[in-house]
C-alpha cells in the first residue's frame, strides 16, 4: 500500500463531491437498525463484519441493535487498496463459527456484487442455518450477479465513493458523509 502525500490527500478531498450528508447517513443507519431489530430479534444471530470497510458500518450499527447477538468477522477482498476489483482473496473465513448459525453479513458497499455474492455462498456452504446481508451503500449500476443484499441503507450513483468506511486507496474511511472522488482521481 502506497502512502498518500498530504498534497495529494488535500487535492482528492477538494475535488470530491458530497453525495450524502452525515445526517442522511445516520438516518439510514436508524432505518437499517429498525429493520434488523424487527427481523432478527428472535434469532440470536452471528453478525459477520466484512473487514475492512464493514468495520465502520458494524461499529455504528451494533449499538442500535437491542437484542442478543454475537459478533465475528471475515476478511475477503477484491480491491487490496486499488480503485478496481480483482479476484476474491480470502484472508479469514470463519467456517466453523458459521455452522448452524443465523448469519447476518454486514458490509459497507454493494458495488459489483461479486464479493457479497461469494461471501453469502460461502456461508451457505459452511452450513449456516440462514444467511442475510446488510450494506450501508448500494451503487446504482448493472451487475453480473443476480444477488442483492437483504437490507440496503442508501443508494448512490455509480461513482467511486468514500466515507463512513468506504475508502479511496485506503484513505478517507473517516469522512463525515458519503463523497464521490473526481473522475480524474479514479484513473
């Protein structure tokens, strides 16, 4: 991973467009939590956080859930600090922990859909009693998979987005809203 200079960082930030305000993101988290509280309160689910982007989503979401649950993580990545995805690489797959569990997979974004579709399929292969998924952001775009997350917080245009866990070259996960990088910065 290459570190970004402070000038490069400031330039990307200055050229970025804010798509969703902090208040709108927080309202989306409230809606997501209400739906999860309604549908999963009696299931004692195993919540699987998809590392790295899903850490922020899970961290903000979990205090809004008011029922018994357990937390674990998985690490599957296609981006590896780049602006485009490659093949899926499993860095941690908690196969034994999943068997017989009602699994709720939490991630930051549903982009092409390949990563989430493969994660859900892997959970089913590993013997989960049920598998559901939640994402903070879904991009409005064509996909090569028929899979769709069960719960979606926000929809955004098909641009390179960052903030609230979403990154641009491993930076900007801490932005207080959802921002789109300028096209010139995504090449």
